[in-house]
């Protein structure tokens, strides 16, 4: 990951939680603790966070429960690209011709949409990124949920989106999230997206969670669902084993790439 992207990701995570540790950041970003320490020293000198022993604190008054709100979609898409692509490739294998699938917002579901090009499937989504990928494909029947535009993350949100979802019956939903807690709780950072994720879960016969290994534990102050609501988890080798065991104990099938 480029240094500028890593610094942006560090700041996003610190703003969300108020504080974080070197070890957590190293695990989540897939780099060494020494690299994280150097990053924190630079950010401390720049005055963007406060470096403390073992981690970092956000400056007073900057905690943000919607840390992705102003983060460009294209920037998010560049983070952990190989892991996201591997998850998308494995997830596409779960889709059968004739399926009706719900695709959540996010950069991994956008990659999954690319893998569905030319397939005889119906895709329902609130993601404008998915729309851009599939809009010209004559094989895919594409249904776009309405709603208010959330520009930074290329998505539609709000009561109109939720109302449209109440009319949907899907074979499976491919869901994204900001993180998966050690007890299997699925969490997210964005207040406007959480009700939509819950509505997608209610509209689908099977819930497939797409989370690369860096989403363990990830970040997020808002609960989406519990582990017993998830049928399948697609992630990478190296994802936290204890968390996966807890999810498997609750009934989730674990697919590793």
C-alpha cells in the first residue's frame, strides 16, 4: 500500500475509534509494527494525531462516527486490492445462472460485479459503482434501487431505498461491512448504510459476507447483525482464526481464498 493511502487509512481508523494501537494497525493494514510506528511519528509531527506509547490518539474534538463520509471511493478501491479481488473471485463461484442477487455498496462488491458480466443473472443494487460496471451488459438484468445520492461512496440511501428493498426477494445478498468483531458481530461506520444492510439481509434467502482479512476486527461503532444472521463468509487466508471459529460455531460456512 502506498504511504499516502496508508496514512489516510490510519487517520480514518483513529478518527473512528478515538485511539488505536500499533499492533492493531499493523494487523489491519498488513504491514510491520515498525512501519506503523514510523507512520505515526510522521502524522504526529504533522499535527494530525497524537503519538502515544503503543499507539495513537486522535486530537481533541475529531472523533467521527462516519469516518468514510468524505473519503473518495477511488481511494478506498486502491486499498488491499489483491485481497479484495481474491474475495470477489471466490464469491462469484457461488452465483448460479438464473439467480437474483443483491449487491451491497462497496469496492469488493464492485469487483464481484465485474465477475458477473455476461452471466444470466438478475442483480439488484443501490451501488452506482455496480451500475457503472453492468449497465451495458445485455445478459444481466439490472435493477437499481432508488434513494438519496451519497456521492463520496457512490451509493443510494434513505427511506426510498429501504422501501424498494421491501419489494425484493433475492436468492442471496453479497454484503460488505467495515469490520467483523471477535465475537462475530458485524459492524459498520456509516449511519445511513446500516439500515440498508439490515433490509438486504431480510430480503435474501442467503447472506454472504465479503470481508478481506483486514476487516478483522476492522472498524465500526454501529452494529449491523450478529453471527447467526450470516450464512457464508468469504475472506482471505490470514483472517483472524478465533473470529472465524466463533462465526462457524454460530452456523456460518467459511470460504478462504
